[in-house]
C-alpha cells in the first residue's frame, strides 16, 4: 500500500516537539549563559585594560586615588555594615585610597580602625582611623605589631592587596587567616588576574601564577573558610572566588 503524503506528519510533529524541548531546556540556556559570560568578560577587560587611564587611574575617594572598581567598594560597604568589624587589616597601601575609604565607612558606623602595610611610602593623607606601617606584610615584625594592636574579642577582617604572585599570596593567607574572626571576611584582591579574565603585562607577570591560583590551592585545605559567591552578584568583580568568609 502506498503511503499518502500525510503519513509522516505525526512523526514530524513529534520530532519538532523533541527539537523544541531540547532548544528550550538545553541548548538555549547554555547559549545564553555563554553569551552572558562573553559580555561580562569583555566589559571587564575593557574596564580594567582598555579604559585603564579613565577608570583605574582616575577613580578617587575623597581626593585619594583608589584602584578598585566601585562595585567591589559597594560590597565592602555591605560587609562592614553587616559584620561590624573593630579592625580591618589591609596589605598594600599605595596612596591609601582604600584605607581611607574603609575608615570613612567606620566613621559612618561609629566604630572601627584600619591597619595598612606597604613596602613603599607613597605620598598620602591618612584618615585619623588609619595607621600605616612601612614594612613587608609578611615580616615577623609586622605580624607582631598587628597582634599587639588587636584587643581580646575584637572583630577582625582582612584585605590582601599587596604583591600578586601566588607564592606571596599563599604566605599572606597563612599569616593573616588566623586574624579573621568567625563570620568575618578574608578578601583576596585581584584574583581576576592570570586570565580570570584579565591578562596584564605586570603583576604577577606573563606566565606566572597569581592570587586566583593561590586561593585555589589554599582554600580546600582550610574548611574554616568558604568563598561567598553572593558577593559577586554585580557580575563585575576584581576578586572572583576571593571573598572568603570564615564559617567555623
């Protein structure tokens, strides 16, 4: 018996449904996710690399240059309000823009002080709540100084933003993690380097590993900390996988 021209309609309809379901539940979400990641990464590279002069060099907090994205600064504000630290330790002072920013937030909540360390003493104005130390962040003298400045029961958070090589960040993680109190944060800055998604010809240098790789190696060995992905919700962050919260 010869098939009529409509004999394959049910089969074709079924195949159409299957293809439609695949597109809507599998292919399309993956494609949208890939497109979103491409757009976010592309903007990230524009903001940090192509627009370096107008963003990184020309961003200020109360007259002090601050080489961070405002989206991350907003997250710091949320963390400080939520956790109410008595002390914020910062490695990597530069022009003290971020140290003064943290101090300004402490002024608003009427609590807190900043200890910041750098091997360079660049010109800067310091907020009264900021103490600066000219020294290596990993020297015994620096760690002893910080231990002497923190009182019993004080809430402490840490921001690591000095030399961005994997080896140095690992040393800092080991030295500064014990300062961080339960529920507070250890922020590893600039984990976006070494292709996550930023590549730059400086710090940590072509072919070298940096903060991202340091966190990837250190975090699984330290279950007392967890990467808080909610702090990356704005899409653009210089610290992907670097907002570490002490949970035990």
